C-alpha cells in the first residue's frame, strides 16, 4: 500500500463537519454503524456507559451528544463487528504478524477466545479458560513474588483495579506499575510536595467562574476534546485563554461545536486561544520564570505608588511557605537566559504576564508537555508557584488542572494500583483481609523494564494496555522480553505486546465497558474516576462480542483463586457475582472518599472525592502550600552547543488514542497516509542539508554505547520552533533511552529527546 505522506496545512476548525465526517467513516469501517445511536443516548450519561477513551469530566447536565471524535472511535472499535478468532491465529504465525503495522493488528477486531502461544508452530492456539487459569496459577506459585509484575493500563474499572491490587499484595509484592508511570507520575510527585494532593484541584463548575485560562503542553483538540465545550463557554464570556505549546494545534485555535446548529450551518468558529506562544521544547520553566519576574516588578511599582498589589500578599503570608527563597531566585534570574531557553521574545512573555496579572480567578491546564521532561517535576511546580503568587488555588474558578489520559488512570491509583506503599492504606488491608502486606515499594514502569532487561523479572501480568509498544528502548526491550518465563495479556484486541512472546504467553480476552456484564446477581455496574476526581457509574448496553468472553473482575478472580491460598476474608467468587460487594470493600478500605459508595453511584456529574487543597487546607509537611525552586530554567536534558542536535517531541495524531492507531490521517495537522514523518522548522531542515519533502534518519544523540537510529522519515516543513522537531508516538519510542526520564518521577522524557536528523 502506498504510504507516501501527503501534507497540506489544515485550516478548518476543530470539531464541525470534519469531525462528524471522520466519525461516520470510522463507524462504517468498523461495521459498527448500528451502535451510533447509542452514542447520543448512553455515552457518558447517567444510566449509560462511560467512555473508554479520555478521562475528561462528565457534566451533570450532559450535552445532547456527550462524546468527542476520539471517544466515538474508541466505542466503534470496542463494538466493531470484526472478530479475531482462533481461525485467524491458525492462518498466521507470530513471525508474520510481527511485520504487520499496529493499525492492521487492532483492526482485525475483537478477540474471542483465550489463546496460548505454541512455540513449535509459532502460532497461538485455543485453550480453555480452566486450563489457562490452572497453568498460570501453577507457574505463579513457583516464582519469587519479587520477580512478578502486575501491570495495569488505565481502562480497568475501580472494581477490577481494587481486586487486582489485592491479588498482587496477597501474592507478596507491590509491583503495580501502571500507565500513569508513563505520563502523569510527574504530577503525582510534584503536586503533593507543593499543595499536598496528587490530583488537580478544580471541578468542572470552576470553568463557569474562571476569568482566565493558562495552558502549558496540552493539545486539547486531540487529548480532551470535550473540554472544548467548557473553553468555548469561557470564551463566550470574554475571558482570555493563554496557550504555550511548541506546535500550533488547531484545537487551541478554532472550534466549531457539532452540537450548535448555528455554528454548523455557518461554519463560523469560536476562537479559543486569545494568545498563543510557541515555546521551545523544554522552555516552559523559563517562560514561567519570566512571568514571575514581571509580576514582582509590577508589584514593586504598585507598592511604591500605594496601588493595589499585584501579588496576593494575604494569601502568600497565610497559606504558603518558601516564598522568600522563591522571590530571591526569581529576581536573580537572567533575562538573556530566559529568552534564549524559552525561545520567546520579551514582548510575548510580558503580554502573557499582563493578562494573567489582570485576572482574579485563573485555571492552569497542563499535559504531558510538562510532565515528560528531565525536570518535569520542576515544570509542574513552577506552574503551581505562578498560581500561588496570585492566590489562584482553592477559590471558585481557580486551580490546577492536569489533563489525564486513560478514562480511569487516576481512579485506579485511588483504589491501590501503586508501587508506592505510602499511597496505599496497607494497615487497613491487613486488618480487613487478615494478612501482612509487603511493606517495601514495588517496581514502577521504568524499574520493571530494567528488571526485564537484567533478567530479575520472570513474569508479567498485564491488565490491558500495549506495554511493549508504549515503553522506551523498544529494540532492547523486545529482545529481552522474549527471555521472560511468563506473559499474561488481558486484552480486547490484538496488539504488538501479544506478539513479542515470552516462553509462555497467554492472551485472555475480556468484555469492554459498553457491553452488558451479566453475572449471577444480574447485569453489573462498574465505576471510574475522571480527571476532576468525580466518580461515575457505568452500565453496559450491548451484547458481548462473543459468549466465551469473561469480565475483567472474573479473570482477576480466577487468577487469584488458582494462585493464592484460600482466604475466607477474601470472597473472590461473591465479588464476581455482585460487584456492589466490591464497592463495599472499597468503602471499607477507603472510608472517607468512598462513603456511601453504592448509594451515590448515580450522582449527576459523579460524586467528587475530597481534595483538601480545594479548601485551602494543605496536607504537606509544612502544613502550607510550598513554593518550590526549579532545578533549571531548561526542563530538558542539558542543551548542547552542537546545533545539529534537535529536541524531538513525540506526540499523537488526532486519529489515535495512546497506542491505538485508528488510521493514517492526522487531519488536524494536515498529514495524511503515513505516520513515518518528522516535522521540522524549515531553517533547521535547510541548515542540516535535507531537501524539501526529503527522507531523513534520526539517531539519538547520547553517548552510552547503544546505537538508536530510525530511518525513512519523510520531512515536513512545519511551524515549529527552531531547535525542536516532532514525530509520532509510539513509533519513535525506539529512540528514547530507558534511562532518560524525569528525575524523581521516572516518567520517560519523551517530549525532548536529543536527536540528530540527517539526510537518509
């Protein structure tokens, strides 16, 4: 198939007819058009099912269609008429399938039967559920618990996640890495140190009261499109939206609401960003430092004139710690370095600071453009510093808003999916279930990868996801993965992690959230938590893809029963028969956030977990919100004097959700037919001797004895700051060293990878 890229700048708004056309085409392609009416009736609505795509908040009064383009595609791919049956596996060897693109693998449709890899034939063969569970349990009994990893992607429900973490701890470890290790672990480290909570402080209604939005490193049009509804309302009130991002993303520029007849008829968009600044990769701390310097200067002038202060002095004195040291650092910062690192002009930073200084209630939005850097923790904490200077935490319309990815990635942490023991009420679990939980921290994602490389990890259980494709250092990881003894993949569709086989590998197919989960007590309800800490109920509405499929709770329970010594205090079978009993158990372990859990399931808009910082109560060591000093003005790895080294930003297309690729068109960037592209500043391309639309090779510019290189990227002249370039995730994960991660959080630093780009 011809995959030569076609590029033409996209000038249409986000949303609108372009989005509807893409959704309709995808429904036809997946032969799932029959499910389309359910999107309007049941998707993200009370009494319906919660989207398996992003984690953005679900309003108490939903729109007619409470879904976005990617959410609709996720549903169509879940409810596709296509099936990956045992007959499919009988026709294809694993060696053959390894050469298939990611898109083609998942596009085969839903897995239907449990399968086991047969080394002799190099094929997957059907296995019965009892046989699979018995073999998995027998093998797990033979390992040192420290050598087994229990990984979780972000799509499992609260009920499944709670059971899964209990399985791991009863087994004897805290090896519970999850997908948040790869994206927002930086948030989970940075926010507790600054304001005493690992999650954001805003609720959806805060958007009704804000008078300014700040955004850093977040592509709303692709990663959380339903947020555009709130942003549109903010703009209609005349409130400014200030965006800092290396690429000019259409979602932040213009939006046509598909649910507005007037906008659809006229195609007249709402302008979202009122100020848009293309910061260099790794330059966000410098931008915020410059804004802070200007706030101090203007506050000095106001104080001298007897005018109202620019800083919220009362808030700072009453609620914060470390302000004096922060002020000293900011005043000493050098403007020449600030401008050089940020890539912005003084006038741009000044204009943004003036807008921020005039606003009384500001929400700061951010994504992985802040978290996936060497100094990602400093990135996030510097943004908190900027909010604290003007008291923008803990009042209506103001606060910090990390935009999470998977639909329950935040929630699974809430119920115990964490390798960090300090985040889990182990004493409660010990009393509740009559055992002594392991007390040492487990492996996070990077550490699990290191264990696979050095051979200390023998078995890997994966609750969803596409771990092998999502992690850095792909060539080394795929090679050493094959040396593991056991890989168990709980999944809905075929992906590359199933084809990079261990000595024993199982694929265990499961239901999706939108399907009816019928158990002994009847159709079951599951729950999940959104980015604003609100918990929602979800009820499946569609017939399961195949009668052989089991639910995630059933699969987890069967693995537990086949592996663990029976414990009368852990009623696995009763839990599977009635998920309400799992929720009772969650409430017993976490009584404050889940008080009256079952009674509150259908709270409009979900019920929020308590977050002390929302009320200006600071659960930090100092008892106050802390100003934290950044480690550097540049959040990336040390800048090189070699101008041939660029900082590679890995990113998603709008036809993609995490590692799931829905197609080869990145409509919002105007890129079609290929994902093997690299977006470059035209001056950089010319300076590096690459012809227009030519092919390039990228090589990681680190000296650690490992050659990481990829070739045949078509170069696109793109509006991106000089010194930065961009290409797609997960294709470019092979260029990211395993050791290149955010200090403190170990989140892979995928937003500023040092690379050489040369003519291929």
